[in-house]
């Protein structure tokens, strides 16, 4: 019935075998598919085409913009000011010029891996070539729980396509999932800091639900996304800075 959802079928089957699944009423396949689809908020390289290739300082084609489905603009490095969270925000528009200017995001595979970025593998995500270009999960008092890292931190995975198939730039809307926090990166309207967050970010009921159409419940969303992650191989997460 649903194409390219084998990854979700496997994940759903895995979850149903767990004791925790028997303790509460599980979602059916249709509901789970719909819930995960709501979190396909990102497109890599919206102004390009072809597979997403791993980062290389020698190849500018490995730099991409990151377009959001909700604000329909690009995520970028943006100073927020002292005490206002990590320096990440949104562009003012989504023009072709802005798309090119904000093409500084890159994705890294683990050492020894060859070929394009694949759905379901653990990757590191970074911006530019500064002293601390990579982003990692880290608790903070204001803004999303993210911080910069000198080293690549392989605590992210891309969901939405068949596992172990290449992610396509300029074509696929996908989920950016943090394996350490067990949650997807989403648009989140904040009063302070850049407008990104997680499903469990503060003011979830007032803002995040509204941004995705008010059609889902927090716990169900997290369950469905964990089913998806459960279908890919377990990985060790390097959280060293």
C-alpha cells in the first residue's frame, strides 16, 4: 500500500516484539506512517540534484543548503547574542542567491565508509570550516540543546527513505534524527534563540503541534520515530568534543 516504507514496516515489527509495546495500545501501520511523514521537514541541497556526498574540503559539491518545509527558508549559522542559544537561525528568504550563500552544511560518514550518504546510517553534521564546525547534542539553559564540536560526532541519522539507499539532494523531504536525544530536529517557534527544537522542547503543546497541523500527539510521534530508528543497525555514538 505504501511505497518506500519497508523501513517503517521493519521498525514497527521490531517495536511490537518489545514488552513495552504490549503494555499500551500500539498505533496501527497507517497512523505510524502518517506520523513519521509529519517530520519530513528537511530537504538537503534544495537548489541541486543527485546524491548527498560526504564532506570533503576539496569538493565544494559536498556542501549543501538545508531547507525547512515549515518556514520554507534555509537553516544557517546566525549569531543569536550572548545567552540566547546556539548560533543557528533561518535566512530571511529562499531566493536562489540565498540558497547558494547558505550552502555550507555538510554531512560526514564514519571513517572507512565510501560512497554517498545513506538513509539510516549514523552521520556527523557540520557547518562551514571553522574551529568547531560540527553540531552535537548538549544541554543548555536557553535555546535548543545543541552545541558545536571540533570533531565530527556521529549521532545523527537521516530517515524517510529505504535504509541503506542514497539520500537525494533537491528531491527528498526527510527526517533529521538525533540518536543521542532520540528525537527529530524540527522547526520550533521560540521567543529567544533560533527557531529549531525537538518534540519535547518547551511549549510543545502551544507551538510545535500548531506547526505540524495539530494532528498528532507527542508520545505517539516519539514512538513512531523510535520504531524507524529501531529498523537500522545499532551504532556507537562518539560524543567526545
